[in-house]
C-alpha cells in the first residue's frame, strides 16, 4: 500500500468515526438521559396521571425536543429541567427517588416547584444531588417540605440559587452554608496579591475590604465566590515576561471566566503548568491572547476538558496544531475558537 492509499484509508476511518459521533452525540440526546427522563415521568405520573405527553418511549425521538427539557446545543446533554406544576394540586403527596436524576451530569437548573413534593427517598435524600457538580439553581418552592430537608441541602455546596419559599419550614433556619465570611465580603483565600500590583490599586491587603468590589473581579451575589477575573493588560507591553504559577488560581473554585490576555505571559510554572487549572471544574472561558506562549503549552491545555471558549490568538504558536483532537487549535492570525461537540 503506497502512501496515498494509506492516507485515504485513514481519512475514511476518520469520516466513519466522526459520523458515529454526530449520530450518537450531536443529533440526539444521550440514551441514559432519555431513560432517566422516562423514569422521572413515571414517578411524576404515578399512579395514573397523564402529564408530559411528549415524553414517549420512542428511540427515534430526540428528548432534547421534549417539553420542559433544555439541552446544550453542542453536547446534547440535558442542562435544564423545568418540571414545575407537573403534578396537579389535587394529586397525592410526592416522594421522589433523587437517584433518578444522577444521569443528568451537566444539569445546571432544576425546577420542582408546585408539585406537592413531601420528601425524597433513599438514605441521602436530596443530598445525593451533590454528585451533579454543575447544578447551580434549584427551585423547591410551593411544596410540603419541613425542616428535616435542611441537613441534606447543606451538602449541595455548588448551589448558587435555592428557592424554598412556601413550604412548611418553621423557626429561624440556618442550613450552615459554607460562607465562611458571610455575605458581606468574599472568602479570604480568594484574595490574590500580584507581584506588580500597582496596576490594581483597589487590591489592598485590608481584611475589612470586600474583594468582590475590587476592579477586574466579579463575584456571585449570593455565595460571594469569585466567578470572573478580567486581568487583561494588568502588566502592560513594557513589563518583563511573566511566568505565572497557575496554582495561585486554585482557590477560585467557582471561577468561570479568566482573562489573562496582553500580559507578556511567557509560561506557567509548576509540574502541570496550566493543566493545574483542570481542578477548576467551572472554568469555561480562558483568554490567553496577545501573549508570548509557544507550542509547549498545548499538551497541558488539553487537560482543560471543561473549557468551552479558548482564545490563543496572537501568541507565537507555529504549524498545524492539534492537542489530541480535543481542540482545533488555530494559528496566531486566527481568533478564538469554541469547543464543539
């Protein structure tokens, strides 16, 4: 077999693999999530209710098109379930087996309000949803929960919005949330003092200051955790090359967006380099453009599997670049790219 025949065979195999990915990933929802939705429908309708008629046991149907279901447009993973008032007010109390929801690994928002929901079966109760690390919004309002739900709710440390209005909660209630400094300031470990901090005058070592009010910093209003750092041009073109220890960023456990563009950034020090940021499970946007990064950064970038937007424009990357097929890396003349399905 000559070189060109060999190349043709490889191309055909790549085409077959890509077709399989498209058929099983991008053109329909995941089978395990479809099955979980059908289990959930059965639980909602027990013993004899007819709700959610579009949720049918038909393998040819895409559950991303079912009512009250929202999927990510590229991954086809379920990210939102709006199941409010799916059970009529005259129906019996509902006790939900929460483990049904565990296949929804990308779920961000869950609305179970107005369903006569009385409790959750299984040992951990609703605390088992802690395994859904992307779950940020949970609406349990207009149900029949008492104070017994609170200890298991405390396990859901990733929640940013929780609605418990109009239940049967009593007294002065604290779910012992892990807001170490309350809502008057950000967590102390989320304060970073960059070596050349003169360009960030509001960043001062003062325990009485709320770092969520500092320039270039954005926090969630409820958790006071840092979710966005816009640090572009903090060092300027005239500064020396920057070699950043990425582990400094690890305390930002809720960080979603990081902009380090235009900083004369040359490399990331430490054993894993920028791959250390794979520990930040919510990091989706990373801007490294207009720096001095070369091809050596690519293997460690491949570890950042949660990224959706990565900008490497105007660095000193060379050649046709691929990091094990995870990202279609572009040359420095091209702008940012998005991780597609």
